[in-house]
C-alpha cells in the first residue's frame, strides 16, 4: 500500500497529526484509514512491519497503529525497533490485534506499545484512544519544548549576569 508524504496533503501537518497505520489485512487497513480520516487525521499506510519501519523513519508520524500479528516482522518486533529509533521514545504506538490473552498484552507493553486494543474494533473507543494518546503526546512535546526554552533563557541570563559583574569591576575611568 502506498504511503503519504506530509507534503502531499493540502492541509498543514501542524494542524492534522499524521497516523501511520500498519496492518497486513488490506480491508482492515482501509477501515482504519477511513476512521482516522473521519477523526481529522492525516493517514499513511503500510502493510508490513518492514515497510512500517521504513515509513516511520521517512515520515516521522505522530502516532503508529500496528497489528500485532503479521508475517515477517510482527507488530511486537516492529514496536521494539521503532522505540530504538532516535526521537521515537515518546511517540504513541497503539497495538491492534485479535490476541487478547494476558501474555500477549504483557508482550505488547514490554515491546513498547503505549496502548492495546483488541479486534473486533469498537470504533468509538478507538477514536477516543487515538485522540487521548495524541493529546498526551503533544502535551509531552510541548513540555519538552518549554524545558529547552528555559535552559536557553537560563544560559543567556548567566551570560548577562557575568557581563554585568565584569562591567561593575572595571574602573570608571575606562568609560
């Protein structure tokens, strides 16, 4: 399935988060795509764990929906590998699967999934989970930005204080 470049969309990526959907079942992939677009999100699609990893690195999506059971790299391994990528530690990953046993749920969270939802999908629940996970992610990103801004401000404040101290120690005749 083809993927979407952020630049290919008529709306700004700043206003619509990009959700990467990965599922080897094309009919479910299409249903997920429609559901996410109805929620107002941009969508990129991949049909394998390998393609998901390539698309993730190329697109840097705001969220990943991934099926746990796929041939090749399954959703669990895909999740682990995404988490190892630079900047991917906080990106929400929602595992979608028919597996509902305790071991599979534990394996998903150990692999780095942010949340887990089982099939059959309750579409209203999926929409709320995606929205809440994205809101939490965006809030975290904003907090990181504020912390970086504060560090820069503190650095400039220290420089300013050092400059003032230096100026105060100079004899008045120097001016």
